[in-house]
C-alpha cells in the first residue's frame, strides 16, 4: 500500500505540540486593524489550540504522519 500524502495546505496551517494538541495561527490580524481594539489584536497574536473533538480529523486525514 502506498504512503498517504500530507495535505500541504494543512501542514502550513497546523502544527502539533509535544503532548499531541494541534496549534494554529488565529485569523483576523491581516488588515482592517484600525477598528479592532488593542486587546483584541494582542489576543490574536497568540497561537490557538484546536478543540479535542477536531484533533482526530486533522491527524487522520490531513496530517497522517504529524
């Protein structure tokens, strides 16, 4: 059976922590920043952690060797 291919778009967006959680960069920090508060922009800088119910989908379908 051939190797499964990694979805490259997902590989650029998600990464795994040491404990197996999935990290991603939060959206809405690219443009139209003047109307967003400083607090909101500051919180968007930090990486988000995907909820546990979506992790198996990412691991199985998108990043099989992650």
